[in-house]
C-alpha cells in the first residue's frame, strides 16, 4: 500500500469545497469531504484505479455520485500517491 499525500493546492481545494457546500448544509459538506478522503486513501491501495488524465502523468478519478474529480500522480520511487487537485467536474480545469 502506498502512502497518500495531499498537495497544498488539493488541501485548499478541499477547504474551498467544504466552505461552499457548508453554506447550504454543513452535514452534507462533511459527508462529501469524508467520501473524497476515503477514496483518496483507497487510491493508496489501488493507485491504478483512476485513468490517465489529459495531462499525463497525472491520473483522475471521479467521485460518484457528485462528479468531483481527484487528480493525482503515482510516485513509484517514494511509494506514494500525491493528490494534486480536487474539484467538481463542471469546472473548466485542464485535467
């Protein structure tokens, strides 16, 4: 199992996401963040779970049912998965 590390951008994405959803429902925000974090940990166990993104070597995994995308890279040398970004699929992002 690989270690999972969040980039500063990914951590900022999660904070922004939680703040946005919390405006309507703090409970829903916590549920979404928990699910995303759970799936990020799963990527440590099964790093090939996502598919190659439009900007290799980055990979992406879509969080059902909300369409949030987890953008990550696999660092074989360090035996870690690096979470680069987390954002909603409706956003116009380069990945």
